[in-house]
C-alpha cells in the first residue's frame, strides 16, 4: 500500500490531508489504535480534526482508484452534510467502524443499503463495508449468505473480490454449520472467478487463495488444497517487491501459502534473502524462524528468534518471537528451556494494550505451557 499512497496523482491532496502512519506494536501508538479499534491490517482512517472521530474508515488494501474515492468521501464527510439519508447512514457506519463498534456499524450499513435502494450510487461501496463489518463482528451466517446472494450481481471490479472474500471467510469459519456448506459452494465458484480478475486487489487475491485452500481442506481434498497453495506460491515467486514493506508482506503471504503446500524448504531461500535485505526487521527474522522450525532446523530457528528480539518494536512482536523460540525448543526436545521462554512470553503478552490481541496470545501461551509441562 505504501507504493500506492506515494503515487504522484495524490499530490493534489497534499494541502488537504496530513498523512500519518502508525506501527501497530509501538507502545506510543496504543492509545490511538485502541480508541479506533484497529484490529485489522491495514486499517485506514480519515480523522476529523474538530471531533477526533473517524469521518471515513476503510479496512483492507485499496487500489489507487479506491484511495481517491476514500479521500473524497472523508473530505466530504468533514466539510458538508450528507446529501441524503442513505449517505448519512453510510457516514455513520464509517464512524462506528472507526470506533471498533463493528456490530453497530453493520446495522448502519444495512440501513444505508435499505434506504439507498438498488440504484444508489454508493451501493457497492456500502455492500463491501457491510459484509466486512459483519465478518469483523462475528455475524458469519448473515455475512456469507449476503455475499453469496449479492456478489453475482456486482460489476467485476474491486468490490466484487472484497465482498466474495468476506463471505467465503465467514463460510469457512463456520465449518460444519448446516448453512455453511451451500454458502461455501456458491462462494467458492465466485472466489475462483475473483482470483483471475485483474481488478481484484492483490492483497485480496492472496487472501482468496488462502480461503480456497482452506475450503478444499474442509472437504478433505488435500490435492486441491495443495494446488491452490502452489498457485499462490508461484505468483509470489514471480512478484518483485518494490520496497521493504512489500517484501515483508510477501513473506507473510509465503508462510501462509506454505501451510497448505506443506513444503517449508521451498520458501526458506526467499526468507533468508529477506532477512539479509532487512537485517533490522524483526518480522523477517520471525517468518524465517517459523519456517525453520517447521523444517526441523531448530538451532537455526532459535538463532533467528534471538536476532529478531534485538530489533523488536513492542510486546506483540516480542511475544510472537518468544512463542516461536519455545516451539523450536520443544521440537528439539528441551521442554525445560521451552517452559522458561514461555514464561517470558506470558509476561510480554500481558503487557499488550489491545484486549483482544492480549487475550488471544495469553490463551495460546497458556495452552503451550500446559503441553510443555506435560512433556
């Protein structure tokens, strides 16, 4: 996204917006992130300087065209009243989403869709925000069934892939619920279409690969799951990063894709090259350590964790690195050392500012400590 935001065509907004980028793990940023409920990466907000509330909110990557629309929407929300009741509800949904009130945001977006009708100019944008907020608030059935019903009628642009991704993610998360299988079947066909469309944002296409891999795994079709993972890895191998941010994002995708392919050795050379190119990035060391652990290269994995810990920016990254180091030590058979590292990871996790992230990490470490104790 950084390359998109640096596009020369956005220079005309230079006097209208102050651009601010925040690292999600640095302690000094936690107050802002908690206030705006930044639980999805990337998250974008246009903050009204008069109220310090989000006038526009966008979760997930955007194309250049979507960035322009987002900026115009935010500027309009701050400088003028909504043109009609549907636009007002859409703006209210954005504000609620920017306050992490995802269920209330979904209700506002639903009302906006009802008020706007089929020919409302903002309908597709509102539908994308509606399905995303349903996903974020755990309303999986409504999310999946809405996406399956609405996506076939959308233009095959950016919003098509966004809506299908939210729906398939929700259908997959429901696993064996009676309504999930027919929703998955419909959304799978749409997802296959979306990954082949040039209008689908690359980040969304990568997430669609992941969901298609998971959908096949749910059907115990390991052959198809590996095919989707390998197709994803093939695209990653041919993508040249424009900068370090993009390199890091590609490495995260590599690790996710490998989990379906089951061959960590395939991606280790790329991860080694990334750590060499970004020696101060704890994320590069973390991804390398995760895959070295999976490849049973335990001493290399613990060394990579130690390198990453020298450059970590906050408690989330520190916790992840310590958990990974404990995994490697357990794989090596040193459960006593693993328990010690997990105790350190627990202390780190308990300092994470955002409750949802803190609780998830504490629960994961607690389970790992029980397993280490048993051994």
